[in-house]
C-alpha cells in the first residue's frame, strides 16, 4: 500500500499505519491513518477498499470511471491509487 501513495513512500515502519475496519456489504473497507511525521500532505488518512466478488452485478471498469469522474468534479472522494481488485480513496471528514 505504501508503494502506491507518493506521500506514504517514506514510511518504512508499517507499525505507524493504523487500520480500522469499516462496514461494507461486498467490499472489505478500511480507514488507514499514517501517523508517521514524514507524511505532511492532505492524505494522512485514506480509505482502502478491497473489492468483493459480485459476478455480473457490477461493471468494474465503468464503476471505476464513474468514481474517478465524480471525484475529479468534487462530487465525491478522489481515487488516489487503483488496482484491479482494490482502490485507495481520499478520506473525507
């Protein structure tokens, strides 16, 4: 995870990252807080979403494009990093 966020790359001690499991129906969702003093940008806290399997119900590519577009327009959290089965999102307080 730290390799996927530019602001977190200097965090070498993973014990400085606090994870809290959030609720979700099909996804595993976590709030991650980087407590390292090396992270000073706006993304000390992020949401990590690991997608569940929902065969045929969701077009993952289309959902990702819509998610990114809404975030870019300020209508939702921004996508900070993405892999086929996971996404790291901006945390909105």
